[in-house]
C-alpha cells in the first residue's frame, strides 16, 4: 500500500492482537511489513501521536493507493475491530476528518485450521506419521511435531507432503499422544491439532472380521459390516463364487466397526467377500477375514401359497442355519445346508408378503435381499353364506360377511320385487351394508342376492336369496311371507307389540308358523299399538318385518225372532256385536216404514210402536257399524215378532 503526496504528517499507531493486554506493535507512518493475524482475531488500536486527537480508523481498506489530499470517508472512531474474513487489508489511522497526521499498516488475515495428519502404529514400537500437502488444511509456514515422548521436530511447508517413521524407546509408555502444531512466519497466528492417541505396542499381524453382509433388494449392491485394526487400513475384496478375489477399491482406515457398500453387482450372480488388513512393509503379515457370501433370493407366487428359494451358501464347514423371515417375523429355521426352499401356505389374496433369508455361519449373518409379492389365483371364491335382510326405518337393510373373513374388491347386488325377476342394483349404489330406500315394505316383500370379486380379482357366484318379511292382517289372523330373510337356517318367529315410539313392549314366540289367530295371542291387541314379526336365525341374526295395526274382525249376531210378552225371555230385539265402536240400528215394518231406531249398542226394540204393541209378523232391520280401525259396515235382514 502506498500513499500519494499530501500535507499529512506522520502519525504513530499502536496495535495489540487478541487482547488489550497483548504485546504492543508500534507503527510510525507507513509500515513496510505485513502483519499476519488469525481469522477471528480482534485488533486493538491506540493513537500515540504527540498532540493527537479526534482520530479516525480504516480497518479494512483495500484500495492499493491512498490519496491524502482528499478526505477519507467512512472512517470510524472505534478503537477495536475483529477480522472475520481472510484477506489482505489496510489498517489506516488518520487525524481529524482526514487532515493532520496518518499511519498505515498492512494486515493479512489468514486461516488457522487444526493441522491435518495421520499416524499409524507398526510393530517394533514404530509409528509412521504423514502430513499431507493441503492448502486449506495445512496452510502454515512451519510445523512442529510433538512425538509424545518429550521430543519434537520442526519442518517447513516446502517439505510437505511429509512422511516419517519414528521409533520409540522401550521405556516409552505403550500409548503416546502425538500433536502437530502449525504457525506462520512473523505472525502470532498458530493452531494445534487434537492429540492423536497411538498404541505403539502393536502386534505383528492383524486379522479383520466381517460381522454382517446384507444384499440390497435389487441385488446390485451389498453392505458389509466389519471390524479391523485401528493401526492399518482395511480393504474389501470380492469374487464370484468359484472365481478369484479382486480388490474393490473400497476400504477404511478408521478401524473399529465399519460399514461400507459395494455397488455395481450383477443381480444374476452370487458373490463372496473378504476384508484384508493392508500392513506396510516391515509391519508383519496382512490379515484376511473369513469369506462371507451372498444368498440371492427368489419368490414365486401361486394359488394359495408362496414358494421361497435361495442359492446355497458355498464352502461353509461352520454353517449353522438358514432362517426364513416373513414380514420381519421368523417363520422357519433350517439347519440342513442343502435345503434351499420353503413353502408358505398361510397367505391370502390382496395382501403383499415380504420374505428374506438369513444364513448364519459361525455367528456371522449373510442377509438376502427382501422380496415382496401377492399371491396369484384363478380359483372361484366361495359364495357368500352369511347374508340377511331386514326392514329398517328408511326401507330395507341388507348386510353380509365375506367368507373366511377376507375383503372384497367389489360387490354386486340383485333385487326382486314381490317374487318377480331379479334385477342388478347399479354399481354406484352398492356398498356394505346396503340400504335400499326404493321399496314399499307395507305392500310386498323384497328379495336380494349378493356376489363379490375377491382380492384375487376372481368373481363368486351369487348367494342364495334372502327376502324381507311382509306382514298383513286377514280377517282375525295376522300372516306373513315365509321366504327366509337369512342364508342360515331360520329358528323361530315372534309377534312383537311396538308402541308409538318404536319400543317393543311385548312379544310372543309362535315357532315357525306364518299365520296365527289374533285370539291365540296373549299380547295386548288394541288401538295405538302396532305389530311386527321378528325372525331369529341359527347364526344369531335377527330380521324384522314391516309394522301394522291389528284389529279383531267385526262380529254381529242378529236374532231371527223375538217375543215381547213380558216373560223376560227374548223380550227385546237387540243384535249382539263384537269389535264395534259405533252402531245405528233402524227397524222397518212390512211396508218399509221406520218404526224404531237406536245408536246405543245396549238399547234394542221392545216391540212397541207409539206405545202400543206391534202386530205379530215379519219386520226388517238395517244396522250401520264402525270398527276400531274406522271402517264402516252395514248389515240388513228380516226377523219375526211372535207372542
């Protein structure tokens, strides 16, 4: 950084790095040196110019020249600044509003990461250290290696990458902590690595072990879990069965438990794998794990079963078992290494089942790929055998169960009205349970059949018919249709009394009769109540009929003659009536003239006309009556008056 000519005087600037108590650095005028500091460091400034005051600072000035003839703008009076970004900056101190004196210092802000290195233990109490050439991880000018035994060495960055094998004395503890520090020339910016603990009492050989191998579901990759030495790299080797091992290029230097995935496998082939410890020359023999092989799986779906097959595990004197899993649950353990199949009959259509096989060899697991499938079947499913229908509040309800507790992809319903031909219900209206409102249950019975498509996409035959119970009254009898509302056997009927709220207040079992006399019923029969039939099936289903009012039939007994002679025997002409609520009787003489009338069911004709006895002879009558249901009837006839 250079300054143009101006009238400014030389000022004196003091800088402290990281703390106000740090060693001060003094700058007079323009410093030719570059001050290196760490990213994140804070700089504290002071104006030491004699008679100075009203000082301003530029902390991150980056123009290569400074024109002091023009006022510097945006200077700050703050006397500290933290540099958070790497780069080269001008730190400028100026007098009041850019006039008077000045001082300049070039600041280079550098990164200070923890130095990167590796250290591997070898036999004979030796450790090999490597410090890579990496501008972002190892940007320092100098490095100091602390070997952890009280000795250290220094090297410059031009020696990178740096490798050295260091030998510890017999008196050094078996575990040492190696530390590498980095620093910049002419700078207080340094950093130190975390201690790397190394066991220098390393055996001469190292044998890794594969603990688990899992084949991907597409058979194109395998994930291998293994453990190995913390001192050396472990590399994975692969081969086809009966082939030669080749390096995969995959490995780990972390030691301990490691998991790596090998890709680009041929799904049609079976592979075996080893893990090898790559020991540097002079450190002993390389260790090789026992091989572990894949067991690719195939699953074939057929009618009502799944056939699971796998490739046999090769060359396994320590073989323990094959374990078959279905939906992550163990279903079979096979200890015969030559048995390579399993049949699962416990399957149903419409459900996917997932299978895999685990081979155990001396405690090591080789897990096959997982295959999920649904069964295939062309078998016609069993017809519905649990179907019933009943009259409901909004019409007719039809419900059913799919055989075996399965699920249907769809159902079909056919309906027949009053013994007519069956017609399909539109598919858009079909659902379970089916509510049919297009009915008149007080007029006739309705029959239904149901079929379904199974989860295997095959269609059943239609079920047998079920029909609603239609009840009606005929004279002094209640009767109902005999068609079964159930596909199971019908056990019995009951006549039920229902009040205005629909509550059953009485019932009577009538067995399997479909017509009973009202006079045989012990339940109350009166206005305000309604009656229905309840059917019970052998399977416990219940079906009810429509509800109807019941009225006993009207009965009138008219005498053919009477004798009004005062002997208290047949002195009054009065018909006897049952189930009548209103009555009007008119008596006519032989010429058709009305001579007596009454609306009292207990008042008859006493044989007088205008207070005088009527002559012996023939007379006619007309009786108008009304029953409990409000129905009107008329009866006419002829009778004799005798004395």
